[in-house]
């Protein structure tokens, strides 16, 4: 019997931990990413948007990526690991695509799927799973980001109706959404509302001048006495715990996705280092470059193992929110470090959009901040370890 060998692109043999079906889901997402994202993403990033986003949403729907691990209502009903592998492959293309999928499936659809009425589910979920209707999720406000419990957007009763007033900020998909899940303060506490974006008083101006996630749409949501019927309220979403439970879903996808962005940067740096010659030999032949490549590979593989571990727990129903914070904290932080190291290995070429490195690096600055900053997830884990909440 021959000794086990390592392969450079799977140093720990993590592939062996996946089933044939999981490898097939991953292959489909990888093919999608390489065919429909990679060829055009530098241009989309440079121009600040994806002109064919509605078509791409339909393609993502056909891939089964929208609400992939939800059951019923036209959703694919696959596992959390399948969904994670898909997030990884899509984010290997660009964080904007995984962001779209996260917001659509894990935030907007999940909120309706978990907390919605039968009518809300029937009206929105099949169209959203197909990518025919686009959703967004409005929690953050201009003055309340890490501390959403202090939100100022209000919903007050007016006869049988609700009137929503306030402002949300930094909302992914906002200006292209057909439906917004809006979280607002009521006399009874925080509640969620399903807001068709054609409702009078609702507008979603796009936020321009971003230097990160440029291919993604980010918007404000302006709610100026938006009148909604009583049936627009998510009936079982009571209190801040409801939106935070949706965040667990999206954060889980990011744990995997960040590894995809880092993998692309690592592969680019490895390939560059073996072909770029200085001082008469490929720069991969210098010990300092090898140390960088090894550090990148070690962190990449550790991050992937962590994602898979959390995915198996999620499928077993044993994944705790603090464990999601562990993954989000570690994998976004190390993915960004991998991209920064890759950028250095590429020298001047590292700052060009001709290589998929600085784009991923810039995107990950957003990924580090949204869905809970490094500091928030550190404090979540600090509380888990010490038993003391240090948020305020
Ligand atoms: P706190 O008093 O701790 O909790 C309030 C209630 O919520 C419960 N809870 C959770 N439930 C489920 N999952 C979680 N992860 C939960 N964390 C807390 C908690 O048990 C409590 O329930 P109850 O029944 O006792 O009322 O709340 P706090 O005000 O002290 O805040 C805690 C903190 C700081 C951790 C939380 O506010 C937080 O996570 N802040 C970060 C905000 C954030 O992540 N925003 C993300 C906005 S969405 C987004 O960024 C989308 S980007 C997507 C993309 O484009 O890909
Ligand atoms: P702040 O909360 O003001 O924080 C500023 C700094 O202070 C951070 O470093 C933070 O960690 C630190 N800080 C705050 N409190 C503490 C503390 N107690 N201890 C130590 N440090 C602290 N939101 C949505 O609701 N929906 C979306 O779809 C969405 N999409 C986004 C897309 C993009 C591209 C971006 C950039 C953001 C998006 N967000 C979205 C908003 C995102 O969730 C917030 O930006 C994030 O939660 C942080 O809030 P903030 O920007 O207001 O920063």
C-alpha cells in the first residue's frame, strides 16, 4: 500500500469529507461562477453595477441558490453544507453575487419563511426562489448599525393599517428590490413588515461612491408614512431576536463565502509566483514568498474545515449563534489577510483589476463590517467565554 500523498489544492484532503452529492452541488456552482461571473466581473466592478442583474437573478434561481436550504415554496430544500459550498463558489467569483444570494435567501426569504403568514409565503417565496422577485432586508439605520436595538424607524397603527416612518441605510439590493423586509419599532416592541417597494411613500436611493462591493447594489430605504394593511406584519416575529435569527442564516453563508474569495486570491498569487521571475528565478523560489504562500494555504484550509464543521452542526440542528460568530469572525478576518498577502505577491499587478485580487480584497472590507463587525463577534464570543456582556 502506498503512503498517502497531498495534493497542492487540497492539502488536508477535505474533499474526502464531502459526499458525491455535495461535490456535484459544488461543481454546478463552480461552473456557474466561472461561466457567468468570472468573465465579466472586473467590468461590473469597475462600472459599479451589474446591468443584467435581473437575468442573473433568474440564473441563480435556476441554479437553486435562492433559499437553497429552505423547504417548500419552490426552494431547493438542500442541506446547509450544500448551501455553504454554493456560497463559497459564488464568492470565488465575487462577494457581490454571494451578497445577493445571502440577502435574497438567508435574510428576506428566510424572514418570510420563518415568521410569515401563509399568504405572505405563497405570495413571495416561489417568485423569490425563482429570482423573479428580488428582496432586501432593512435593519441598519444611519445612526444605528451595530446596535439595531436602538432603531428609530417606527410603525404605528392607524385604524386597521400600519404607518411606517423612518430611514434605513446600507441596504443590499434596496433599489432593485420588489419587496423589502423592514424592521421597525412599535408600541409592543420591534416587529417586521413585508413592504412591496411600489407602496406610496417608499423610496430607495442608491448609495454611490463605494470602493468595495462595487458590483452590488447598496441603498437607503426611505419610509415616509408608508401605509400598509395589517396583513403586512410578519405575524410571529416578536422582538429583536427575530431579525437577529435571520442574521445567523446570512452569517453562516459568509463563513463559507469568504473562503471562496480568499481561494481565488491564493490561487492567483500561487500561479503568479511560479511564473514571475526576479533575480533570475521565479519568485516562488524565494523562502520569503514560500512562507507567505504557506501561511495563506494553512489559513485557507483551516477556514474551510471550520466552515464544514459549522455546516455539519447546522445540518444536525446543533449550531449555536456563538459558533456562527466564531466562523464569521475568523473566516472574514483571515480571508482579508490572505487577499492582502496575495496583493503584495503580485507587486504592482496586485493593484490592477486585471487580476482578481484587489477586487476581492476591497470587497472583503465590507464583508468584515456587515452582518456584525469584527468587534461585535468578538464581544459575542467574549460574552460566551466570560459570561459578561461588554456591548454597552
Ligand atoms: P440582546 O439583548 O443581546 O438580544 C436581544 C434578543 O435577541 C436574542 N439574540 C439572538 N437571537 C438569535 N440569534 C442571535 N444571534 C441573537 N443574538 C441575540 C437575545 O437572546 C434576545 O432575545 P430576548 O428573547 O431575550 O429578547 O441584544 P443587544 O441589543 O444587546 O445586541 C446584541 C448584538 C450586539 C450582538 C446584536 O445587536 C448584533 O448582532 N449587532 C450587529 C448588527 C448586525 O449584524 N447587523 C447586520 C445587519 S444586516 C446586514 O448587514 C446584511 S449584509 C448582507 C450582505 O449583503 O451579504
Ligand atoms: P457602527 O456600528 O457605527 O460601528 C463603527 C465602529 O465602531 C465599528 O468598528 C464597530 O465595530 C465599532 N463599535 C461599535 N460598537 C462597539 C462596541 N460596543 N464596542 C467596540 N466597538 C464598537 N444592513 C442591513 O440591515 N441590510 C443590508 O442589506 C446591509 N447591507 C450592507 C452592505 C454593505 C456593502 C455594507 C457596508 C453594509 C451593509 N449593511 C446592511 C449594514 C451593516 O450591517 C452595518 O454597516 C454594520 O452592522 C455596522 O454598522 P455601522 O456601519 O453603523 O458601524
